[in-house]
C-alpha cells in the first residue's frame, strides 16, 4: 500500500520539463495572437486610407459632373491661363484629401490630381487631344463627335470628355495610389 501511495505522490505535481513545454506553448500562442492583432490594426489603417481615397475620387467626379460640361476642361486642367474667370480663378487639377498625407514631392503638397488626355505643346500650350494614347481613358478616340481622330486641340469642341482622378499618398504601408476613370458627355436635348 505504501508503494501505491508513493506513486501517487510522484505523479501529483508537474515536472520541470512539463512546465517548460507548457510555457513554450503558451509563449508561441501569445506571439501568434500579438502578431495577428498587430496585423489587424495595420490592415484597419490601410482600409481607412483606401476608403478616404475612394470617397475623395468619387466626390471629385461628382464635382466635375455638377459643372457645365463646356467649362469642365478649362476649370480643372493644369493650365491657369485658360480659366473662365481669368488666370488662376479656377480650381485647377490638384486637390487635397483630408486624412491622407501627400507623398513627398507632390505638387503643392496635394494628394489628388485630375487628368485629361492632353499634350503640352511648346507653342500652343496645353491641348485636349484625340490622338493621345491612354488606355485607362480609352484613348485615342473621337472627342468632338465628328467621327475623326485628329491631332487638333479640342479644348473648346469636345462632346465626350474622358477624365481620370488619381490620388497618391504616403500611408501605413508606404506610398499608395488609387485611380478612378470616367467620361463626361454632353447631353443634347431633342
């Protein structure tokens, strides 16, 4: 009976090896949990930045659509000399997005940019052109509705206006970019 009691006593506690293995397993589980929580926090920040960028791009497109289409190119291109109200009176092609940090070296420190199919001609300045090759905007294409794709400036004669909104910022995971493209079209009342 005493031999039986001695076996029970030896098995009643943990050995040092069992305790060490248990501690290692718990430590690994804790490291996995902390890594997961850290990754989730970083992903939440990335998702927040992306949501801000998407909302800003949509807002800019809606702003463009709310303007008289005949004035959109002049109002939102990068050339202040053709602004309808005089040089420097239009919003231009750059815009800020609250909650995002512009990438280093961004013009004016602004995250957003509005792009059209343009060519900067050394003699005639910025031109809206049909012959520009931009796959994202479906270019080249007829913008004036005359069934020809030419190399002329259509800044005053476009029927269709392809637009790209691009945002670049520095976020949690480095430099990021979001782009959205659409086209504006004049509707002719019958």
